[in-house]
C-alpha cells in the first residue's frame, strides 16, 4: 500500500471529531454535515415520488418427473 492509502485508512478509522481536527490542521474547510430532509406528510408519500415499477410477469415452472 502507498502512503496515501495508509493515510486514507487511518483517516477512516478516526472519530468525526478527530477528522475535523485533522482537516483543520491541514488548513482545509470543515466537512459540511448533511442536512436532514423534511419528512414526508404520510408514510406513503415517498412512494409517489418514485417511478412506478413495471408489473412483474408471472414465471411458469414445469416439473418433470422421471
């Protein structure tokens, strides 16, 4: 493994606080935290925003006894 791979593996093992300190020490901006999306009005509202799946065709199985 290269030194870059070693550094990436070490960074991945750090806690989020340690990662922030390491980025700050390098003069890099802090990572932006993902903002939570607002929950949908109903549990089924998320289903409406997804494209509908095509109807699945039944599978025919033939059993051979011999």
